[in-house]
């Protein structure tokens, strides 16, 4: 097994638990409108700063918020934690080396097994590769590149999400933009199955605009992402009935979109919270399970 494949297989839940992981998500009601992440009860007032904060995600237990921020005068990764999902997040802490460096680190995702996936830019402006670090008894390990099956030259890869498909395979989903372009055609969403070379995700997420930073529900049947297909950066989603099928038609998530630029949606493990970046801050929306579920 290749190093890349081993890393991807180690992320998320183990295959022993795959039967639980691929259970269909329950039906849900409508998403709420966006609210500032600091509006959660007892939240620190330092989660969002006067600088640019965003590209956030939430751990599977809902207790850790990971995001990138320019508050240190360099784009680096910060974590904020809480003791229960009914509370707000505490004061953010910037991760030490070897995760954060003099390079630009961004768009972190924490998976099962205390693994942190993120983008690091060490080359030309507008480029960046995906790396992974694991939290152990002596701190975070030296980040490892996901390798040529995922990373490419002169592009930025970012926005990691994982799910187990109906066959029990580990699927890594991410986006790739040529030269880091935020406007015009170029951004597309890719997947890598069990560490194989990444290919385009089939179906609704693709357009003539730029489609980026995906997040997939843990059953693999709903994908969220940000897109410029409507002329403004908004949140879109698509669904399917099985992971063996392509995603259906792209649908604009009108409840959370505005005249602002909304980017990097990240859906929680239970499907009840959506983290979104907008107006240089971190926001969230919630939904409840449909009656009877």
C-alpha cells in the first residue's frame, strides 16, 4: 500500500465501523439563515477578529473549530474548542510548528484519528498542496504531502472532506484551482478513492464557473460547495440516492446566500450544522431532523 493510500485509509472512521458510517442521513428540515459563530452561547469574542478569518471546518464530535486567519500577519491555522455542542467556542489558539510555518497554511479539516488536513503554499503565489499531520502524545507530527496522486504543480488543492462509499472505500474529496484563480473558469471538484489518482467528481458540482471547497455528508449522498456559477460566490449543493451514482442537479442554497461572498461550506458529522465563511468572518446555519426522525 502506498504512503498516500495508507494516509487516506487512516483518515475518518475505520473499516470496522463502515456499516455505521454509510447509513443514510435522516431527513432534515430547512437550513436557518446564517449567524455569526460568536452568537453561540458563551462564545469567545475572539473567534472572529478584525483580520480575515475563514475556510473553517468542525471536527466530527462538534467540539473543535479549525480555521485559517491572518491575525498573526501571516495566513496560519487556528483551533477553538468547546466542552459541549450546546456552547460557543472558546479563545482560538494558533497551532505551533511544525503545522504552521513561514509558508501560508489554510483550509484545515480535522478528521477521525486526530488527523489535520490542510493546504500549504510554499511555491509560487496562487499555488498550494494538501498536507496531513497527526496529533500524538508529543504534539503534531511533521506534515506529510499527500503526494502526486492528489497534488499538482501550478494549482492550489484545498477543502478536504471524507466519506466511506457503499463499498466501504475511503473517498477523499477536494477542489483544485489553476494558479489559485478565484474568478472565471478553472476551479473543479475532485475525488480520490482509496488513495488512487484523483478524478473529477461526477455530476452537479461542475459548471463553467469556478467550483471549490466541497464538503460531503458522511453517507456520501449530499455535497456542498461554493461556486461562482451565478456571478457571485454562493453556496450550492447536490444530492444522490447512492454513492455509486453521480450527483444530481446543482441547487443554490438560498437560505444562506446573500450579496456577500459565501465560501467553504462545511457540514457537521450529524448534518445539523453548516459552517460558512463570509465577509472575512466565520458563520453558521443549522437545521433540525424532520419530524418523526
